[in-house]
């Protein structure tokens, strides 16, 4: 008895034949774990709080220049750095540098997940007799859950009992960062008057001549 023919496996499209066209945040349900575009995990933000959206291609110096100028104004009491995916590292870097520049900032960190929809489009093959040019490219939509990080820095005191709270650094400011290199240079440099004292000592040959004279 002949065995029944097994079904032919479906051909899967290889992702190397696709290129990503765009990436956008997909709307999801509210709450601490979801939230659509523009939603904030901090419900009780101070009025006039600045929201910095950090992206993968953002320049840290541009973000910090605007953040420092905004926090220098007395009316601005809080700032939020938020980023998702590969931008989470830059989000942490911006917050840490700003904490060194401005003393006494209270911090609350929130981690959640966001839904990101990536749209991919097939790369048209080279025209051949079997594949004439002019065929419309195929599109593919991929829904991904990526980690998202939001860091709140506030001039005003926050509730220390809430998750992710960090008190102000007891030794903030760039002065503590610059003290170490200065100390290292001072250890390698001669003390005040040491160089002149060494230059004032006579050379061995000259000292021998003085003793024999």
C-alpha cells in the first residue's frame, strides 16, 4: 500500500529580502505595563514639567543643552527622560549627567513595555524573464514588545516609599568628578619650590671642585 504523499511545506519569506520602512508605537491598553504613545507613567507630575523623548538617533549634547536650560528656570520643577528599545541606554546617560550638573534632584525610575509596529517592504528583485519589472512590493507588519524606560527628576521632594525612588546624591556636581584628575596630576608634579630647590643645588662636578679648592 502506497504511503500518502506528505503535504509540501510552505515557502517562508526570508527577512533579508525585506527592508524596514518605518517604525511606530502601536496604541495599547492603559496602565503601568502598556500605554499608548504620549502616555506617561507618572500621574502626579508638577505643572510645567518638561518631557524629553530620547530616540536612538538623538544627540546627547543636544538633549542635555535643552534640559539644562529648562531646569535652570525657577518655574520648571521636574523633567522626564523617556526612551524605548535601543534608546534606553541614552535615557540613563542623560539622567545621570543632569544629576551631576544640578544638585538635589529626586529621582523615580519606571520600567514598562511598549508595543512597536514595524512595517517591512520587500526588496524588488532584478528583472528577469520569469519576474518582469513592475510587480508591486509586498508589505509585512511586525508587532513587537520592547522595554521602555522613564526617569523623573524633580527639584521638589518625592514620596520615598514609591517603587524606583532614589534620593539626591550626597556628593553631586562636577567638582567631585574633577577633583580626582587634579589629585593625580598633583601627585606627579613637583611640590611648590621643589623644582627651584633642585635647580639651586650645585652639580656634582662643581661641588667636587669647591671641596678641593
